[in-house]
C-alpha cells in the first residue's frame, strides 16, 4: 500500500478492489503460502461439508421412509428406529465438528491476512514463518470479538422472533399482515447485513488496535460511518459470489447434474479454486476498507506505532495502551 493517507479516503468500490488485487499480486508468494496453509483447508472443509451433509441427510430420509412402511412392534421396526437415532446423532456431531473447524480456520485465516496486509502497509519485513508464529496469539483476541458478535446476533434474532410472534397475534387483516411481514423481513435482513459489516471491520480493529470484543465492535461502528454505502455493496457482492459458488457446487457436484464423473470433478475443483480466491480477496478487502475508513475520518495512521504494535505479537502478547496504538487525527 504505497498510497498517501490523504489519498486512501477517496478510494471507492473499484479503487478498493484494485488496491486489494495489487496487494495480493505484489506479495503473491506470502499470500500463496497463507492460502495453502489455512484458506485451502477452510475452503475444502466448507465444500466437503455440503457433500457429506447431503449424504447423511439423504440416508436419514431413506431410513425414515423405510420406517413408515414397517409395522410397529416388529424387530425390523426397532432396528430401524435405532439406526435413525444413530444417524441423527452422527449428523449433529458432524455439524458440530464442522462448525468448530470452520470457526478456528476462519479466525486463523483472518489473523494471518490482516496481519500480513498491515505489515506490508508499515513496510515491515514479513515472512510466512513470522506470520504463523503470530497467528495463534491474534486468534485469541479475535475469538473474543467473535463471541460478542455471536451474542449480539443471538439477541437480535430473539428480538426479531418476539416481534414476529406479537405481530402475528395482533394482525387481523391477511393482506396487511403479509405486507407488514415482508417489510419486517427486509428490515431484519438490513440489520443482519449491518451487524455483519461491523463485525468484519471489528475483526481488523481487533488485530491492529488494542480493542477487542465489544470495544472493537463500537470502534468499528464509528469507523464505518461515511463509508457504509461502499461497505454494503462490497459485502453484498462477496456474499452473492459465495452463494453462486455454493449453488453451482450443489447442482453439479452434490446433486450430480454434471454429465459425467470427470465433469463432476472439474466443477468441484473449479468451485474450490473460486472459493479460495474469494476468501483471500475478501479478507484483504476488509483490511483495506479499515485503512480507507481511518483515512476518511482523518485519523493519521502512525506507521511506526502500528509497526511496534505488530512487533509485540512476536513476543508474549500484552495489550498495548491506547496512547501507544491509537491513531492520531491529522489536519486536512
């Protein structure tokens, strides 16, 4: 990132995309290593989960169908009941293991990419070995921020459910009820998008500043003001690309719409490569957005202080004081 800080604030959608691409391309060796170590396993587990979940769920449906056509009280009925119970246990254990591994790899990947981009920005010497030694320490702070985001999303969903239940009990006119439900759903989705954007930026704040958890979320909320439109468009574009990859994978690999086994493998590898690129690009973008937001709010990023903050990760991590890391305002 060789742009002056005053220039960064003027980056729009395409400027942020171009800056992110230039960073990855200019430092492709270190990003390739990070991708092979963290993002590749994350992408593979994500897609493999779709395939195995479908197989397990299909088996459960098949066994339940057989159970419905079996007379109760027979040995076969008891055996099928036991098999279905075992299938459901396997299904949920698989889901739990998947979520655990995805969470760990997601936070590790975020730590690695954000730290690497920040080192590039501060012109610090960066090696893959150094990144991998720092990642576990940054990951602990990111977990705190993730837990707070989970709590916020959980509370938000509970409130949304209560509102819907109350409205359904009070509604008398069907047409008005449906219209209101659609409006409430749109508002609900807008809220989820906003929370997601704040959380993604808070993840960068957690790595690059001394805030984590709810403090990082509050800091992120303040930073995103003025750049919310660009952030929303970026988030939706990345989300649409992710959904598109999942749909193609399900149709042509999971459901077998590909004309041959060879084409199934082709689509599978293609989706894997696209997902890897999307995750790497997305993580780099959210770091660039952080610097854009800092510049937009006229907060001078002291590269030496930021470099010192990043250097602390190489030893035993002790959170730096705000005055050491907090980025001072500059005059335009």
